[in-house]
C-alpha cells in the first residue's frame, strides 16, 4: 500500500524572555555584589516545548564538560508555562509568546523574561487547502484540487488521515494560527490555541508522538518540527506564502520569516505567515522564559549563574549547533535583542555576569 507522509512545521531557534521579579521567595539567597560566572558545577532544570527539545538536550550535552548540567523534558509548551509558574522548573520552553493572563499569573514570583529561539518545520501544497484538509475535506490525496496543483504527479487514492497534537502544544498554537489566517470558517469554528477541538483526525502526544503516528499511518498528514520530519524521512510540501510563492521549508526560508519582524521590548512576537517573499509561511519561533531575578523567585546563586551561562551559550556558540540540528538560527537583529535581554538578569538585584 502506498504511503504519503506529509509533515508540516518550521522553527526559528532561541529567543529569551525575561520576567521581572515582584516578590522575594523565602528560599532566595541574600543580596550579594555583582555575581560573576564561575567554573564550579551548577544544575538547571527546564521543561516545555517538544518542538525545541532536541536543541536544549544537545546544548545541555555540550555544556556538561563546562560544569553545567541542563535537565530538560519535552512535555509541551502549556505544561512548561504551568510548571514555570509553579516554580517547579528554572526555565520554560514555549513556542507561542505567553499571554497577558499567563504573565500576570507569574507576578507573585517575579517578571518573566524571554529568550528567543527561531524554529523550523516539499508535493506542492496550497495554503487554501490546509483548512479544508484539516476539517475532513477533501478526503483523498488524489482529490481534483490537490491534483490541479501537482500536474504530472501520480497521487495515491488513499484516504487523508489528519494527525494532530493531543496535548497542550505551542506547535498547535502556531499551526492553527496559520490555518485561521487563511480560513474565516476555521477562525470562527475552530480558532487558534495550544489546544483546539479538531473537526477530524487522531491525536498524539508531543512532536515525537505525532511523528510516530504519521509514520505508522498510510496517507497521514500532520505537523511536526522539521528536525522530526527529517529524522523520520517524511515527505513535506512547498507551501504558498503570503506573497504567492511556493516555498520549500529550509533553514534559509525559515530565518527569512524572522527578518524584518517588528520585535517589541518584551520580545513577544510571532513569525507565522511572514510577508517576506522568500519566507516559508508555516514557521514558528520558540522562547525560553526565565525570571528577571531568579534568586528572588527562589533560585540559588549558582542556579542563576547556570541560567545565564546556558542562555549566553544558546544565543552565542549554540547557534551553530542549532543549525546542524536543522533548526533555523536567529536573524542577527533578533539575536542581539535577546542577548541584551540576558544582560538585564540579576540575582537579588545584583547583575549576573556570564
């Protein structure tokens, strides 16, 4: 039986978001002079985005020889934000920027700060078809509309099976945001969020779960980060962007999605469906969220130093590793803003020098 695996999603890799600290935890350390980085060992814990999990796992492995242990679990952006709010992790990975109400919930612990990561997610596939396919029409891959876009391609008659995330996911937020941008019907009936009521299809947990379900299901279409698509040898489509051009998902076309984007001071921005003519439209950013003053939020001095070391590595030397992992590196302008954000981190009010 013929199989058609179509995996769609893209990413920019790492922006840092910082939350200012409003109240002092009883477990925080006492105020100290300017904190400098040290060669002593430290350990930091984070969870959230499965989209970005391969990045943080690999960079953590590279930093281990420098005395820093990074423990990260891909549990979904929604769970990551929740765990960060509950102070069970030192940083969170989230693909969509946090909502105002989520930031407000952090105020008891402190202010959140963003670090930016740009992420990546080829048959030609028209944007106008995305929403109908994900609502259950057309039902087969050799449907006349799909065939008209692929002259000369022998498309199978197999049924289209939609695979989507079952957990609270930033990848879902980004993908459904793209769908509602092209379909008023999708916007009014389904909408865009970390979890939605899907009109059709089957759910799976995490990017790895969706990838496994796509691989096991003839005629499946789903959305995963590009690294997962490459690892599983998936077919992926050129997608028509806002400028009317069909663009293949590549590192360059995803980085192009972040070029020229207006980035606010708090770094809460999105790159989906960029007007850039060379941009792949289903692209997403991912964020690392930390407290502006981790010590006032309960972190030890060594943990605060470890966070700064990690963030500086992600936004500096780690950008080369990110590219090797098939994630798009940050445009220089965004990377510079993220690095400036990291420099504002403090421990009990004193600068943390990485």
